């Protein structure tokens, strides 16, 4: 098991290094007018040269990369061009919002998707199965921004006009200010994300459960007189969760990296919305920092998925 984890962590470090090379090539090697942009249209050649020297853009490419990589390893991702605020500080401010959004939605979509998938698999071709299949197909094909706007219209705007101010229009309330306001501000974004992703998990769980419930060991367990609920949950669901764990790790890693559409619709200043603002302002250090952090989140989530595989199926540890 130790060698299994060492190999996976080594692969993750290699992937992060390759991503750092790609990010550096994209934002530092490619021609850009960062110094000119910061100096403004009236900037003199002397001012532009001074800005380049201050940012290290007048150094050879290989020195720029080594400086960039050395600082990144130490946790120093540079400074915001426009406000001279450390990028780590900007990420630290946006991260709790994105993590709150991702984890809360993950609980909802995982519970809803797995439960619906198990019901569909244990009652194939029944009205419940057909209804849940329709639910999955409907939300799977639904645009995320449109679902968010519909939730805002019906659950915020219409209810507020009727005198029920249960849901705020958007924004974020820190958890330090109380769990009630924090929960209230995130409930609609949670629902929007959960409905979209639960559809995928419903179909994934249903297909995997149908395959598992047809295995010989399931028929053997039933022939021994074991309760059907125990057969389904203990013997069937555990084996069927492998593809669900894979999808969950990928989705959670991507969400922690930033949920651009949902954060924009509900005015949540998380990593996604911060990245959009940085792109519009051509604030390269912030863009690079968020890209690297998002990549690290995906790599770590994949390592955790591999560990989950090893727990669910010990045979995975041999590969």
C-alpha cells in the first residue's frame, strides 16, 4: 500500500511540474505587452524598461522559469499587478467561498444521485425507474446558467414579491457571521449544482448497480436468505461505487478549482469569479496562481480517488 501511494504521489508531482511548464510557456514565453499595459498609453520607454526590470521580464527565459518555479515551490505565487497584493492572499480570500460551494453541493448531489440510482436499479423498467431516468436526462441537458437564473427568479424574486424572504439574491455571508446567513446564501447555488450533477450520478449508479446485481455472488447471497436490503447496500452498492468514486473525484477537484458560471450567476466572489476578473484585467500572476491551484486540486483529488479504489477493491493496489 505504501508503494502504491508513493507511485501515485510521484505521478502527481510530475503532472504538476508539466503544468507549471505549460503555464509558464503560455503566460511568460508568449509575446505580451504587460509592461506597456501597466505603464499606460503615455508610458515612456524608460518607464516600460523599469517595469520590465521590476517584474523580471528582462531576464533570459530560463532564469525567469527557474525564478518562477522556485517561488512557486516555496508557496510564493507573486503579486497582483494592479494592487500589489500577494496572489496567495487573493486565493486565500476566495478559496473558502468555493470550498463551501463545492462541498455543500457535493453532499446533495452524491446523496441524491446514488439514492436515485439505487432505486432505479432495484426497480428496473418500473414507473419509478422511468421517472428518475426522465429526471436525469432533463437536468443533464439543462444549461447551468439558465437553471441558476430560474432558481433566482422563482425562489428569490417571486417569493420575495409574495412576502417570503427566505432566499437572498446572491453574494456570500462568511461562516464566522453565523451558520444561518451562511447557509441561506449558499442554498440556491447548492441546489443549482446538485441538480445538474445528480443527474450524472443517477445514471452512473443505475448502470453500475444493474451490472453488479447480476453477478453470481449476489445470487449466492440471496440464496442464503440474506435480507434484500443488506444484499443491495452491503454487497451490491460497495462494488458498484467504483465508477461513482472516479466521477466524484474528478467533479470535486474541478469544483474546488473554481465554478465560474455558478459563482457568476449568484455573485459569489470565489475562485471562478476571481479568475474571470483577472482574465478581463490581464492580471497574469493571479491567473497563473489560480490555474496552478486548480491543477493541484485536480491532481490531489485523483490521488484520493486512487486511495478510494484501493479501499473499495484491494486488487487495485497491485497495479
